[in-house]
C-alpha cells in the first residue's frame, strides 16, 4: 500500500457523508463520562511514577541516569503499541482493544507495587506501556463510532483533557497516599480500580456497526500514512511538543524537591495546578476547533508552540516558587493548543476507517519523544552535577523545534 492510495481521500470532508451514529444521545453522555473516567485513571497511573520515583530512588539507591531509564521505559513500548492498536481498532472496532488495554495496564500497575530492583521496575514499566499504549488510538475510534465529524473535536478534547485532570488527581492523591501508606500500597489500589474500569467499559462501549460489503472503505496501512506530508508533519510537531510536556511531567516533582526544597506532599499538590488549568484550557481549544479550527490549524499549532517555548525559557530564570508555578502553568496551557489540534486533525480530515491508524501514527511521534525526554534529562542532570539548567534548556530547544515545524503547516493541505 502506498501513499497514492490516499489520494482517493484527499478531501474526505467533502467526499464522505456524515455517518449515522448508532449511539443515542443518553448513551453518548454515559460513554463520554466513562471514557473521561478511564483517561483520568490512565493518567493518574502514569503520573504516579513521577511522584513515587522520589521515594523509589532512596529505596533502590537510584542515581539520575537510572531514574531517567525508569521514567522512559514505559514510553518505549507505549509508542510502539500506538501503531498496532490504532490499526487493530480500525479493523475490529474499539471495544475489545479498549478493554484489553485497561485490564492489562491495571495488572501491571498493581505489579509495580511488588517491584524489588531496578531491573524489575524497568521491566514492569515497559509491560505497563503495552497496555496504556493502545488506549489513546482506540478511544479516538470510539469517538468516531459515536459522534459525527462536525461534533468530534469537543468530545475528543474533553476526553484527552482528562490527561491533565488525571495528572492533577494523580499528583495530589499519590503524594497523599505515599505519605500515609507508602508507594507500594498506592499502586495496588490503582490496579484494583483499573480492573473495575475495564468491566464498565465492556458494558458501555458498543460493538462497531457492521458495514455492508459494498460500503467498506479501503484502509491504507501505517506505512502509507507515514508517507503523507500532513501526517509526518503532525507527528513531528507532536514529537517536539511532547519532549517538553513529558520532560516537565516526569522531572518537575523531583526538581521541586531537590532544588526548591519543597516536601514531597507539597510537590505533588503544587503539580496539580498546571494540570487543572490545562484541562480547562484544552476544552476551550476543542470548542474553538469545532468552530474555526479547519481554516486556522496553523495558528493553533504555531501559536501554541511559540508560547510553550517562551514560558519554558522563563522557567529557567525563575527564582521564586510562585513565578515558577505560573510559568509552568502557562507553558502547559500553551501546549494544549498543539495537543488538541494534532488529535483533531485525523478526526476532522480523514475517513472513519483510517482514524485509528492515523491517531496511532500521531501519538507514536509524541510517545517516541516521551521515551527520550526523561532519559536525556536524567543524563544531563547527572552530567552537570545535579544542575537542572541544561536539562531545562533542552526542553526550550524542543519547543523551538515544534514552532519551526508548525510554521511550515499549510491550512487546507491535502491528506495525500
């Protein structure tokens, strides 16, 4: 399959009629609530490592390089699984993929609480990434199954916005749980909640509608999607942006504890503020995308990337805790303009039969960056004798990369 196959879909919004959804309005509301809860849980599980890594480094005597490896291990398998799960969701529907992902990541979340060494931590985190990696593209297909094209950006922004809500909840909750019961107990609780969530998803998400033989779409593979300029550019913008996002998410609690001398519980609670504000901002972005996004994607992408770079640079110079938290919050809110837009592009521009694979390609770019950023930052902190300045400058450079790619974006560009 080659990129030329996509030429048949060069203007999907014009060629493809609005699909008739098989979800009633009340069922859509229930579905959205359950997907939102599942995303909150997924990101609470993920952010838990950023908080619990502080006591883990003491228990397992980890240096900055080893800490970076633990933080990055999850994202390697997570990135690869995005491609497979997106492709699979397009072919068998999202329901089975979603349930498998939630059930498997929950098992490995619980197993994290049983880790006994650096090697076991890395192995469990890598297996955890297999479960979580398929959830994002599968949930995108679920949105496509339940909503018309013209109304998808808002529910998608609400659902992926739970990444920030889950990070906010996870940061505060895990810090409190560690303070009261220790980090191992917290992972056991998160694992049990996840198994219950998998059961709920199985009951709420419908099987995909069966298409008549004459109406089935030709589905280009991942390789064909990667050959298209618009998908490569979208994935590359998300790659650079996620270097910043995941770098901050992974290392900021440690940075607050070690350089600002904030205790772990306060660091976890302080980390909640940027995520809560980003959740609100992303839903505003989704509303704007449904109304104006198709003709102004470049403004959303370039403006968000530029602001993210500026506020990241200001973070390097902040000496006061309140100014640091303000710039961190504004940096994360800027990121939501990129984040919301890159995931709206497949939903808005591509036929339904390609959405899972396309979302997997976009998210693969972002999660490839996520597998790199924590490890690189750990190496830089170790190399410069505990100084976080070079690591933060690395994130500034990543923001500049996102901006430079974003300014090459052409609104209305063909998907082929």
